[in-house]
């Protein structure tokens, strides 16, 4: 045996031993990783996945009170598309999406840019603007019901000060969508503003310093630096706002209650699900509505993601 053969053996065995040691460590890390997330998986399975499968099954039945069903068919889904109340709810929901989502995104970005400036009392403004995110929906609805009351509400008092006639913010069919949209936007801005503020603070300051040295103005700096770098965060906020608005329920329910006068203008898909499930006790039909909400949300969200990827690829 030559000297070179003897010296080559340790060189070959050492990396192999190290590779085996890393493999064991990876297995241990994966094992403890699964142990750590096991409670979360169990919770998701019990409270989300199993109920979701049950809901899909019940959507094909005539499930009613006392969890009793007799037939399995597609009647619930067939009846949905001939139900004027369901079609009206879909239309109202899409109107809320078209009004609220762009305004939520724009106003959140505007406030985030303002809070990102070095101003006195910055912490106070951040606290006040974040309050809607930690306020209960019931409290929000009660405050806005008082503000929008036709007889003694603050908004109509201001209109009266300018000698303008009072507006039925919560009773006039031509205005109720606007009223609901204002409350939805006001209650949804806070969290998105904080997300966008975090995105703005993640942009390196050296970029702005270099732009300043090159004589680039603030407006061009925003369009050429800030906005392109904020596109991933903006897109995330846009998707979250879209999903939340598409599934809006609490604001509309608490503002208008069971008022049948404005149901045609304010009814959302989620509110319609609540009515059929807990008022009419037609749980099979309500389950079909819930499945449609899920499919509509998933389809439009995937469309948004596809558009976002195309825009990102074109920008790159």
C-alpha cells in the first residue's frame, strides 16, 4: 500500500462522519419542530378543517333545526342563483369591496407616510390612529349610530349649522351604503396603517440620502423609490383589506340591525348566511352560502395574487 493511499482514508471518512452527524441533528430538529406545532395542528383540525368538511357536506342537504337532514342534492346551489336576496347580497358586497378596498389602501398609506415623519407628539398620533384596531365592533357601531342619528346625531347637527337639511344616514336607501362604507373604512385603516408604516421604516435611509445628494425631489423620490419598494407590502395590505371587506358582517349587522327598510341596500353575503343559519334555521341553505363565500374569496384572492406576480415580473 502506498503512502498516498494511507493518507487518503482519513480525508474521505471525515466528511462522511460530519454528514451523518448533520443528518441526525436535522432529524432531531424536525422531530421537535413537529412536536412544537402539534397543538396548533390539532386546534386547526378540530376547529377549522373538520367543521369546514362538515359544512361542505351539509351544503348538499336540507339540514334544519336540531341538526336533522333527510335528502342530499344540489338544490341549495341551484336555488341560490334564482334567489333575488342572494344576488342582491352579492351585489352589495362587491359594491363595498369596490368602494372600501381602494380607499382603505390609499388612506392607510397616506397616514403611514405622515406618521413616518419626524414630528412632535408622534407617539400620541400613532396611539389615537391605532385605537379603532383595538376597539370592539359593538362599541364602534354604537358611536357611529349616535353620530349618524337623524334627529340628534352630530353629523346632522353640523349640517344644520350650515343650514342644510338632515340626512337619514341609517334609514335613507340612497345613503346607507355610503354610511356603512365610511364605518368599514374607519375601522379597517388602523391595522393596515401600522403594516405600511413598518414597511416604510424597513426601507434603508441610505437610499434617500443618495437620492438627496443627486438632487432628486421628494415627490419624484416617492414615485421612483418609496412606491416601488413598498409594492410587496401594499399588495399584502390590499389582499387583506379585500378579504376582510368581502366577508364583512359585524359593522352592517350592528349598524342597521334587523331593519327591513334598508336590507336590499345593506345586506352582505355574510349577513345573509347569518340570517338563514340563525334566524330562518335553514342551515343547509346557509352552508351553501358559506361555501360560495369561500369559493368567491379564494377565486378573487388568487386572481389578485396572479396580477401581483405579473406586475412584479414586469417591474423586474
